[in-house]
């Protein structure tokens, strides 16, 4: 998932304008960050609807908190701290729901699969395989314990550095690294049954 | 080095950040241990796959949604300002009254009237409710049940939540309530809606008649009686009270509100059970021909009357329907041998909303418009053995279809309980699928061919749909109780 952060200069200027009450500047900030924030929420929460709800809510909180942003941390780190907190709140709220309810993806992949098939020119079989691989990964990610999931998504999918993640989640650097490794190990266990999707032969004697 | 310890270092090893000594030790271990070597390779492959995962496209209306939410929050302030002239007028009147009283004071025995406070006094909860209702539109009022208990027993346990959540008493609050239910803080509403679980949703959307944006969730639920015209002509009567709304055995009150509970002239006529073959008149004459079918089996054949079994109740609402499409499932409530499917649409004139069982062909669901603008309607459908596949079609500006698979009557899943939350149709469907209730949201091309016959026998509808998908050239990927259809 390759997403680039907006140029820092633009961002700082926008933040100042928002702090001075410029609503249009905030719209622009949303525009700049929404794809990444939405994708973080999507991977954290597992489905598009919750992702939209939660990431929009996160932007409201960012809006509220912006007057207090003094620039000690990078804006992105500061903002993602809010986003991850909102995700965490949603996840803990979910835990209070009846236990039968697990989040499952139903159809989010369909349209994407079709679109990709039409645009990439890769063979239908490859396309389906790749889709299945992503679907398997997505479900496995969604099933990870939230602290591990957060680190994995931020690092492997969103491309943040260990330092940035440590600051976002307010944990030690060592914790970030060990969580990432643990998350990957858990993920590997979870997709064991679909190993062939990843082109991995079952060569092990267990 | 033991295998159990090696797993700790996969990431660091792959990144090359292990201290030299450790790295060498690990390399030696990997040479001698195929299991760890394989795990490392798997990890490498997974990380590579993770990196290639595509970003989900941002919903087109995302930014607009943020703006709308912000605007909603600002609105109360705005509304206060817009009410200023009125408030000023009220104050002037109060001052005039005060002056008048001042002048006639010598003639009064008890001069402690406090006119200003009379004008602006915070109301009691009961008054508040009346005030809030007084400001609503005529059409809206028409939807209010004529139950005499409306004011006499207005506040159950909802009142405390409503009051605490509804901000300040006082003139502004009153003015706001009088002005419109729409202008209450959207965030507060969402939270309240969630806290209140099912009751306020059903109450709200029944009373407000299908306006996604009208969200006064503070209204109390009034106990009412509803008639469910059963396919066999039976009518089941359910008493609905606020506290029981969450109970999975109940059907959402508004969803089954028949004409008896809606005295308003604005409400379109409602189908009678005998009008089974016709489209709902309120839905404006459905262009879709009625599904010819063997007809639903007699209720008694399906289930013995003394064994009316609750399959479950599902509640959901969609405040973000525009983000999802023109069609939103507000809820599926299962009661005995029937399902009440409540559908809401954002389309301006949903004159052709059709809900029908396509397998086994059980005819069209009987629609009961719930709002004057016909934006909300409930369709009652019989539950079948083996489950049934229901198609929901809306052609208003854009075509939107959904397939809803109703659970098997007497199937293994005996109940679902979902908290009412603000969710989209897809989220609801997903939940139902997750709960084993076999609901699928299909790509339109899958159900475009109406001629296809689905065989749903002892197998679950999901399996049948999955088979059909395969026949149609789709690849059906089954995950738990969900089937994802993909082009082959």
C-alpha cells in the first residue's frame, strides 16, 4: 500500500490556517490525509463502513484538537495518535457487543477485483489468486489482537518507521519491534491453511 | 539455538538488524532446521504480500461526510442565532407582559408572577416532549400514533438518557427543540442512539418516517399494538413496549405499524392480507411482475401454530445511507414464521421498490409504507424451510439490488441479537453473515438473470447460491458463512 505523506511545508501552512479558523484549509488537510487514515481504519476495523465512520470521527477529533497542536511532534505522528485512539475506542466498544458478532468481509473485494482485472491486464487466474491472497491476509490481520494489528498495519501496510509508530502508540521502540515480529508470526499461523496462495510449499515435517 | 527462540528474530533477521554474532548463530540454525527455514521463508513471503496489498479507495463522499459532521456540530450554535429574532420577540413580549403586570400589580392579590420565567422556563420532561413535538411538521405529526399514552406515559428509562444527553434546559434548548429535531448535535445523537441500543432507532425511524437525516432520538417509545398480516391471513398481534425492543423475540414496532396505529391522512393505504398478489399501493404500482410461484406454503404446513418460534431479531439503521447507495436495509426482524424487512431509500421517488422471494419463489413481500413520502417501508415475508432468497430491487434513478437470504425456519441458528447501531446495509449484511444467518450482498450481474432457478432444498441457501454462482461463471470463495463472488 504505497501512500505518500503530503509535503511538510504545505502541511504546516495548512495547519496554521486551520488554527486561524480557516475551514477550507481543514478540508484540504482532510483531503491530504484521508486516504491513509481511512486505510488505517479499514485494516484496523476490518470493514469499509466502520472505517469510514471511525476515520470521519477521527477527523472531527483532529479538528477539535488542532488548536492545541503546537508542533512538538510531527503533525502526522500527532494525527495518527488520535486516529489510532479512535480505532482503539471502537474496538473496545465492539468487545462489549454480544460475542457472536465477528467482523467478516462480505463483498468489499468484488468490485476491486473486477476493476483490477479490467485495468491491469493480468490473467484472470493471477488476479483471483492475488485477490484471495489479499483477502486471506485481510481477514488474518483483522483477527490479530489489536496491539499487534496496529503495529503491523502501521509498519507493513502504511510504511511508518519504528520511531513514528512508537510515538503514535506511546510505547517503547523495543515494544514496537517485538510486536511487529509477533504480529507477523501470528499472521503466519493464521494463514497456514492458505499457504499455497502465497506460493509456499508445505515442505516442513512437523 | 532452539527453534522456539529463533521465531523471535525473524523480523530482525530479515531486516539485517541482528547483531553479527546472533545473525551467524541463526544462519547456522536455519541450515540445520528446515522447519525454521520454512517459517522464515513464509514470513518473507507474507511480508512481501502485505507490502503489495492495495489501498482501499476512499469513498467518494468521504470529505463531504466530514464536512457534514462538522456542520452538524456547528448547527446548534447556528440555530441559536437564527432563533435570535424569535427569542428577542419572546423576550419583548415577556417584558411587555411584565410591564403590564407591573401596572396592574396594585390590583392583584398575589403579585409574584414572574413573566420572564414563564416565557423561558425550562420545562419538565413531559412538557419538553410536547414542546418538541409541537414544532414538528404536520406530515410528521401525522405519523404519531394516536395512542392516549403518548403524553401520559411518555418517558420510560429513555427519559434519563435523553435528558442528560440533550444538553441544557432553558430557552435555547427549548428553541432548538421547537425549531427542529434535526439540529441536535449529530455526535450526541449517534452516541445516544448507540447507548439506547434498539429502542430509539425503531421508535425514531418509525415516527420520523424515513428521513435519514432526521434524528431526534430522544422521543419516548410509546407502547403500541401492531398487527402483522400473516401470509395465511392470520394476524399476529404483538404488544411492543420500550423495554422489550431489544428483546430478540420482538419485531420492531414501527416496522409493523399498521394503519391502526397511524391515523394520519398522509399515510398511504396499506395492503390487506388478501391483496397479496398486488403490489403495495403505497409503493406506486410496482412495474415488476409478481413472481409466479407455487405460492408460500400454508403457515400451518411450515410450522405448527402452537410452536411459534422466535428465530431472532435484527435491528439496524443507516444514517449514512447516501454513502452506501440509494437502498438501505433498516432491519430484519424475524418473528415466528415471518420476516419483516424494513427498507429505506434516499431516492426521491422510490415508486418501484420490490421485495420478493426468488427462491423458493414465494411471491412479493407485502409492503407497508411507513412514511408519507414512502421512503421507508416494511415488507413481510414468510420464512421457509431451507431458508429463502429474497431480492430487493430499487429502480429510481439508479438500479440497486440486494439479495437477502433469510434464515431457515427452524434452522440451527436460533437467535441473533444485534445492537442497533448506525450501520450501513453492508455492515448489517456482514453481521448477519457472521452470525451464521447467511446473507449475501451480490454483485448485480449475478442476479440480473431472473430466469435462473435456484434449488434450495435441505442445503442452506448459501450453499445453493454458491453452486449457482459457480454455474454462472463466478468463482465463489466461501469463508465461514460468507460467500464472496468473484469473476472467474
